[in-house]
C-alpha cells in the first residue's frame, strides 16, 4: 500500500500541476480575448480566436481527465489491496 501511495503521489503531483497550468492558460486566453475584443472584431478574427480558445480549453479538459483518472484508479486499487490483505490474514489464521 505504501508503494501504491508513493506512485500515486508522484503521478498526481505531475498531473495536478499540469491541470493548474492549463487552467491558467484558459483564464489568460479568455482575459486576453475579452480585453482585445475590439481588435478581434476589427480584423474579423472571431473564428480564429474561437478556434484557439477551443484548443486551449480542450487541453484543459484533457489534463483534468488525466488527473481524475489517477484518482479513479488509486482509490479502488487501495480498496483492493485492503481486501487482499484481509484475505491473507484470514487464510493464514484459518490455516493455523
């Protein structure tokens, strides 16, 4: 269980750091688009701006999915290890 927790912690730090980075990119891109709306409209770049934002937002979603996948794997894994430990204790106890 210690090994599983150590591995999860290492991967979770990386994944959640990436998530925070992607959220910052979304917020930055959104703020830039809002503040530059007149320029975007003046040069008829609405579609290009929307496409760029969609890409940044998609990367944010993917980073969040990767981070949540780690949690969804870790928690059942710990539960499984607990069940295996209980089975081992019961088997050895019954055998003795």
